[in-house]
C-alpha cells in the first residue's frame, strides 16, 4: 500500500533535476566566486597578499596615482591573483581597506592552464 | 580486443568516448569537500548520468581521472599507480585549488607541491570546492579537449611547458617505485 | 561512589601527585612526574570516576616535551595530568593498559614527537610516509624540512614567507 | 582453519575515501582488523603554528570538508576564551544556526551513505535530494556550499539578512516533513531493519571502555553530549534534547542520527525565530595572552577537542586536534570482531568515518584476538 502511495506522490510531483546546461542553477548573491580586482580603487597596500592563506596574491609593479580619502597617493604595486589557486575564503575582501579586491558571484571557468592570473 | 586503426572504427571509438566518459575519482589527500561535491553531482539535483558520465571505482574502466586535492607523500606512489592502470588515452582533471597548487596546504611538510609533479594534468577547475556546475563544466572542457586531441592525433600538439612558480628540479616524476 | 565528586574532593585527592590548580570552572590541572602517572591515572579512575580519556596532548616546551592526559568522568569535570619529559631521553611508561584508547594516541605521538612509550606493544612508525627518516620528528619545534632533503625521491619544498 | 588476510584500499571500488584495511579473517568471521589511515596526513598542526589567527582559520576549516564549521568554531571559541572576549549574542546564534545546519547535512549525508552500502539506493537518492535544501540554505548564508568561512576571532564574518532568514524558514517545513518520514522509515523499513539490527553490537560498558564518542556512544546508552554538558554558543538558551538509544547496534546509531536530525531542525527554527539584534562581532586584539585551553565541541560525528596553547604572540604555540573519528576507531575495531566480512562496510559506515579528519594524524588499531 505504501508503495502505491509513494509512487503516486512521485508521479504527481515535479522532477527535482535541474537540466543544467539549459537551465542554470541559481547562484545566490552571497556566493563567493571568481575573484575580481578594481584597479582604480587599489592603493597598493598589499594587505590582501599578507592575509591570503593560500598565498596566491602576489604584488606586481603597477605604478599609478589613486584617490584615497581625498588625497592622491602614488602607489607602486598592485595585486595579481592566480585564479585556479584561489580558495575563495574572501579574507582579502574582508581586509581590503577600499574594497578594490572582491569576490563576484560568478563561476570561474575551467581550463587547461593552471597559471591563469587576474590583475 | 584491439581496435584496428582505420578511419571509421577510430572515429566510432572517439565518438563513443565523448558521449559517455567514465570517471574515476581519486582522493589523493583532499579534505573530503571535493568528494562530497562530486557525489552531489551524481545525485538527483544535478544527475550527471544524463550525459552518460559514470563514476567507476576501477581505474581500468575509466577515461578521466579526477584528482581531488593535493597529493600527500604517502598517496603519491599510489596515485601514480592508479594513473598507470588507466587505458590510453587518459585524461586528468585536478579539482579545486588544492589540485592546482595545494591551495591552503601549499608547502606543508607531508605533501607534494602539486598534482602536476606526479601525473600530467589536463584540466584545472577553480574553487575550494568547485560547485557541482563547475565540475560539470570541467568534464565538458575535458571532452572538448578529447575531441581536439582526436583531431590532432594525440596529445603532442599541446605539450605542456614546465609549470612556472614552483621550480621543478628534483621533484620530477620520480615517485617511489 | 558515596559522596559526589567536586572540584574540592579532586583537589584533595590528587594533592599527593603534585601541584593541583583549577584552570577553568570544570577543568583541573595536575602537574606530576612520569614515574607517578600510572598511579595518578589509577587513582583518578578508581576513586574519582574519571573513566574516559579525551585525548593525550603533546607540547614541545623547548627544553622538555610535555604530555597532558585529559580525562573526564560522568561528573563532567576534566582533569589534565601533565608530565614533562627531557628532550634527549623522552621515555615514559604506557597507559594503554589502563585506558584502551590511549594506544592510538601514543602511536601518533611516537611518530610525530619521538616519545617512546614503554610497554606499548605496537610502537612502530605508521603515520608518516614509509621512507620517512626515523630520527626526524616533524612536530618538534626545532624541526624544519631542509631545502635539499629528499624523501623517496620527492623534494619537500620549503615555504617562502611564513 | 588458517587465517586469511584480506587487504582493501586505499583505492578500491567500494571505498569512497583512502583507507587501508587489513582484515584478518577466519573463514567468514573477522578475527581482527588493522587499519592504516594516514593517507591524508598533511601536517596541519605544524602549519597552524606558523600562521597568525587570521590566516589559520581557513586552514583549520580544511581539516575536514564535512565538519568544516566545527573546526573553525572550536578554535575561535578557544582563542576567544583565552583572550577573555565575550561574543555578541547575535554572533552566537548565527554560529549555532550554521553548526546545526552542518549537522543536518552531515547526518543526511551519512544516512544516504549507510543506505548505499546496504544497497538501498532509493534512500540514498532521497536523502541527498533533501540535503540540497540544506546546502542551498548554507550557500545563501555563507557563500559556499562546503567551507562556510563564517568564523573569525571575535564573532562571525557575515550577517544574516531578513531575506535569508525568511528563505531558511521557508525551507524548514519541507525538511521537517521529510525527516518525519525518515524516522518512520528507520523504524519500519524491512530492508534497513534486516541489515542494521544486531550488527556491530557494542554495550554501554564497551562504549565507555573504548572511548566511543558522539552518536556511536549515544546509541549504546552513554548519555554524553558536549552541547549539554559544557554548553557553548547558544545551546544553553535553546530548548533541545539529547537523543540516546539502548540498542547499541547500527540500528541504534541510525535512530540516534535521525533523532538528532529532528532536534537540529528544531534548534535551527528556534534560533532563526529568536535571532537577537545587535552587532555580529567585537574587535579582537591581534595577539593572545599566554594560556592554554581544552576547547570542546560536539561535531556531527562526536566530541571534537582542540588543545590550544598560546604564547603571547599572534600565533599559537601548539594546537592539538583530537577528531571524533579518531576516538571511534578503537571501538569500531572491537565491534568488527566475530562479525561477517560482508558487514564491514555497514559497521565502518555506522561511525560515520571522516578520514581526512582522522588522518591529520594516524592510527593503526590493534585488537586483541580474545577481544570480547
């Protein structure tokens, strides 16, 4: 009897499967995904590279003048993140004073080269 | 039974391989996160068996080896052996940040620097752990790579340059026999 | 047990084994010597109802290696029996005959700190890789993997920075 | 009859995780079992000594992918106690919600795996389907399906918005209904009763003697739960019950876990409905004073203990991690003696082994032939 009930219930319910490539799985707004850097905002303080647990943020040369708290600073360095080595802990986002480095709610792609960097 | 290397049958084999890739998951010292996400892929929500992707326990049946995580010293020789047991052409997907470079464990005393030092990796997936849709994307990337390789007649056309960042001296593929 | 076990009764009972201090509301720390650890555990087990071992913690103090046996009973008070062993001769009697789960903790401590537990019948290396050198104990403070040390043909890379 | 050594692992079609069993069997009966578990040994404890409190938390989360919140919480709880910080109630509640959701996803995962090893794949599919609802909630709250990254010393990193609370509450009734169904199933489903009853029996005395923890111990009648005995987070304020059972076999462990699933939904519901307002973190100092603490936590698999010693700097002097699976291996090796070889997967799965937890350190268990 219970078998019949179960069958009927499942027969009437919608399938749970998401047909992935055709319909996308919703990504929540809070999702910590692909790392992104806004170059305009970065003041080159290298806090993100100090705090990164996986040490995938390196500071490379990027001289530029940036506005910070009404002052114009001449920064020397800018961060570079190895995309496939990022562990998405969002500590860089948490400790960045200007919000220049953050994690978008987007998926990273997969690729054949493990050394892809984001600057 | 060896498949004769004539055009038609070779094409048939390649077509069949791309339509139903069989996968072996090897936990080379991961934190289980990638493994449960792979199982989540198989489950009703994502159901990768729709694509003909089957997860097999035995490496001898598999086309694709998914290495979840960095490689500990103890697992290095075992991983190499599992990889050697797979039939050609074999493909390796390194999952997550650990697969690419050890992730948060990079440089600890009881692990290799990366999966690359033990077996050649074909596809990297970002994330710690990757979402199931990213895993599916990675398998699709791997299938595209298979098709390209078949068109080029082997993997030689995309010979990897040695990995940058870590120096590869001394920790080449000399794994404990 | 006729009377309830409280912090006071434990303090009174364990005084003979060394310095007793209450470090937290429900945790007591007793500093004793390696020779008396067997008696201390027997006493706390039989008289005070400390019947289960939470864990054996090990700390490298530099000069000495410190072992802490954390026990708990049904009264939910934790007692930490601490002993210190000299670095050059870290040998102590096993407690795996009194507390069965201790055997597994002793094995891993033996591997990672090089402390020998006399009387433990299964004291061979297992945690680390098969070809790990027998005289290197990775969790000791002074151990760092050398840049040109190879284990089984695999180079252990030294981490830059931290 | 001569004894036969059956070696299984580390890569084996029937195993999901790297572990090596050497089963010494006499015919069909197991005489003793040797385990080699250190394939996942990474050296986390050494690395934790070299990283400051900010960078060590993501590392400790990755001790284990299933109980990641447990490791981060137990560590930050210990460090906060050494620093003498008191955490705002809202942060305590958020931590409790994540912890209980984690317990739910872990127990649902376990129920599925246990059903899978007895060949009851329908239940496997069902539990994993329901687990997705928990995973969605966790992903919405924390931003990742597995490594939540919610903790930091002094509080939590993310606040719960009213929309997130609404969404989580909306998912709970469906889950509650499903869990009721599982409770009913565990007690009546013939497939499970046949394979779980009287398999891997362990009496209360044995559970105490061999140091079993968590649902394994509670199934044998040991009334021991850190959440009640040494209350942390918000457990002292939330009404809930400790689930115990007297069967002592795999059936009892299933009943305990399913019962805990129900309790977890009630705790999550209470916390979401009574979420206090206020800040979610306090500013923590960079360094911790000298001190030592044994921080305990009831992880999904049992009691998790971190022994932490600080030395006045921004790094720990020593963190010693005792994971619940490690404590349970002795008891499982005892359970297996005199059982059928075919029952190994069920009995091993019944303690919910988490090998990446365990293998940060390793063990080989030796069981006396006389055993029990």
